[in-house]
């Protein structure tokens, strides 16, 4: 059977929150010819940054995440603000969250975080030859600790369940599929 797009009957914003809007779509199934309601979270695009030093160390961050009520080990990232590009956001988030800057920022690709109910993309950047460039500039609702780990330790941190954020795992998957760690520096 060939999958066909569903016909959109109606779409309306239900509620608006700071980081997302709730939208309700009513769509017609091409297979059953029945209408169904779907709830979509409209959100701005996001970025993630894998910051690597010349010594092949990754600049990670530890922060409290309210969704799980726990602390996670991640890479820097954040929401692409209106009028900003993903690359500009990646540079800003790297600097604000870690106090580091990059000699070069390379777009590695993007993923849909969860296309079942989210409409946005998450862009992943490789920040090459990062260096300390100032103090962290955390937002009022952030508490971020900078953690530096050898690149070679990342697969172990993932296997041991110390890195569990799915978008961070997707970023490292893409990194290891496209780059050999020894070809990163310089």
C-alpha cells in the first residue's frame, strides 16, 4: 500500500506558551476517509553544538532539566530566536553556556526531534578548535556547569547512561558517522 498525505480539514492555535504553541489539526485519512484530531506542538528550531578543542576534548555541560527533574550531561544548545540563523544561535549558545568560542562552526545536519507531534528541527554544529573566550552568560533560569571530557570518552559516557538526552545522542551519532576523531583538529 502506498502511503498518501492526509488532507488538512482545519487548523487552529489552541494555546500559546513561551517556548511553544499548541495547535489542533483536523485531518482526513486517505485510507479510511475518516476525520481525526491531532495536537501539535509548534516550536522554534533548536541547535546543538559539539565543541571540540585542538586537544580533542569535548566541552560538555551539566544542567538541571525540569522535565525529568534531574541533572543531565549534554552539549550546549538552545532555541533559534526569531530573526537569528541556526549558526548564529550555535555561536551564541556556545559562548553563553560555556564561555568558549570556536575557530570554525560546521553544520553537520538536522533532525526532527519527534515529528509525531513537534513541527521543528534540531540543527547540529561541530565547533572546531574551541577556546576559552570569556565568562559564561547564563540566563536567569539556567544553572550550568562546564565539564571537559576527552572525545574518546564520549562512547563510554553514552554506553554507561551518563549521556541520555536523545538529541545529544543523535548529534554524536551523526558526528561519529561522518568524522574520524583524528581528522577533526587543525
